[in-house]
C-alpha cells in the first residue's frame, strides 16, 4: 500500500487552519506530525480517516486492492473511545467484530500491551494509563496496514511508551505505515517528520 497526500488544506469554522501539506509514505514508513496546539495535527488525521473533508488537495491510496482508505486504517484519537461499563476484553471483542480482519485474540492483545491481568476488569476501574493501553490494544485485534495515532503516548509511563514503540516498529517491519501526532519523541528509526504551521490570520487595520 502507498499513501500520497497532495497540497492538503483544512478549514474549521470558515477559517483556514493549514494548507500545502504534501507527503508520500511507502510500506514500513513512519511519519511524526508536529506543531503547536491548534495547528491542525488532529485535523490532518481526521481528514485521512475520512472524518473531515479537506478544503483543498487530495489523498491518494495506491496498491490497496479493492479496499477504500477507511477500510485500511486504524484510528486512535486523543480520546480513548472505550465503554466504561464493559471489561477491557469486551471492548476489544467489540472492536474486533466491528472492524473485521481479526488478528490477535483480545487476551493476546492485552498481554502484548502489558495488561493481561485486566481482561475481565471493567474499564471504569482502570487508570488513565491503563485505559490508554486498552485503546492501543485495538491496533492488534484487527489487521489494518495504516495506523493513525493522535498523541498515542498520552498518560503512558516510560515502560509503556517503550512497549508502544516496539509495537509500532513491529508493525513497520511487517510492511505497515504509521502516522502519529506527538509532542514527545517516540524514537522511531528512520521516521520522517512533518511540522504543521497554522495559517496566519490577516486582520484588518484601522
């Protein structure tokens, strides 16, 4: 699979947030998206995930067979998007059944992220860092070549950040692509970097 973004622009509330964003990613590539708060990092991921229509430019997917871009990706936003009343395992079963293309079983996915003991615990009982790890475990229960990660290391301690890094590197070695917004370095080998600058707003002067 090959992903190309050409001269992408984003508007929110009739205001141009960013423009002229272009990049191409091949299997095994990683792109770290940086920028100040409000620059549009999360909006870029939302455009790629099909949740937001770009103001200009286009996103091209090649060599993906008959699958559309949404069918090729995992999106983990800055909110964990978990059902608090369900157990960690039940949340992952729901994600696997909804997404299709099953990969690891929920117990295996939780073990890989260091949370094997939380399989039968309601998410409401988990700490912020543990909930984040459950959200990231969704990446492992369904096979998708493109991972879109919005601040994936939020609430993670240093040991959990290292687990995340290893999972990302394993995904890349298997031919996957990763795009992550982050303020903290993930230390990914050979990762590309994209800095988004918020489009200046011109104000009238008297």
